[in-house]
């Protein structure tokens, strides 16, 4: 199983750039050693650029393209656009929250989510962050992270709310498909009032054309999702999708084709076993009405 433990994974654009530069070098028949000697750049640096571990500059990329005898103007422009886009993604909207995000290891996921065009999220324990109300989010963060002060909790709540706006309601909203276990509905977070507001939020956002919410009922019994929550992030082609697994200390992402396919198959099974979006909406409304005042 391919586990990656970097705090901030490569941007979508850097991953595309790495793949294309490696492909162009291999097509030219040159080795890394030969390229390093021709353009007088450290071989280790070139290797890290080809794996996406480090970014690069337009000047160096032009030198590489010349070395690979790439003369097609449109192809050269496409490659250079990826360099510029990667640099822009290193200045994300959440940078102003860096003092609280870096210690919580949250910025790595945000870097991935910002580049995704679609997300498939299974959650057996909590309402996913992209669908949480402010009060629900504050209760979750405060209880799960007792080591954080009130100001830090408030900052993380703000990040979560901005995530929702950026990801689901921005200029190019991502498609979100969510499967919730019924246990999420019965775990009272904050208070019954907070939960009723949260159910109303799920009903409301579930009406957006880019959001699908389904519920796995208790009557289903055992199912593949009992291993735990996960998010599948899908990016613009040709960048391959990956899976994000969150844990308290070192969240990880899986990017091997077999790992991603296994989780995709699991998610498809969960969706097939879950209530339809319309049935889920009815269950949400009924559960809210049944909550004690």
C-alpha cells in the first residue's frame, strides 16, 4: 500500500508538470545524468522536479524544453502555464490562517481539495466539514481538539466556512457526493438545537445540483465502510485521483491506482446500498422532528 506522509502534497499543477517533463525527457532518450550535464543543474534537483517534490521556474523549464528539442510553441506554452499555475497555488486563501493550520496538519488536505473537481466522501461518525454549520463545526473542533485555545478553534471554524464557499459555491464549484452512516444523525453534537440546524443545512445544501447526500441505514448491518471514513479526490485530467485518510497525528494520502480503485469500488457499493437522496431528505426531516427540545 503506497502511503504518503508529506504535510503539504504537491499541487495538482505540479503533479501534471512532473509527469509531462518526465515524459518529454524519456521521449528524447536522455537520462537524468545527461540532462544534468547539458544544462548544468544538479541531478537530484531534476529528479525531485520529475517526482513533484519541488517546484521549478520558467527559466529552468525553458532550458529543459530546449534540451528535449521541444519546438512546438503551443506545447511549450502549456508546460510553462503549469509552472505559473503551481506558483499561484502556493499562495492559497488559507495562508492567513497558517499559524493554526500548520500545527493541526490541516493545510495538506486543503491544498488537495482546492484543486479537486469532484469529491466522494464517506463519513460514519460526523457530518463532513464541507456540510457543517458553524455551530456544529465549533462543537466538533472544540471537543476533538481540547489542546487548542478558543482563538484557535474560532480560526479553524472560519477556515471550514471559507472552504465551503470556495469549494461548493465558487466560480467552479466541485461536485460533492457524500454517504453518511445513520449513526451521524443520532450522535448529538453540541445540543439538539445545533443538530436541528445541522439537519436543515443538509436538506438545504442537498438541493444544490453539485451536491448529493445519501444515508446508510442501521438496517443494512455490516458493510465495507465500517473500516472508517475516507475522501476520494478527483482532479482535472491528466492528474490521477487519490484517497485522503485523516487521523489525529499524521493524515495520509494514497495515490497508487490499486488503492484508489479499491476505495472507489467501496464507495460505489456504499452508494448502491444507501437510501436515495430523496429518501435521505425525508429521513433527515423526520429525525430533526424527533429530537428532544
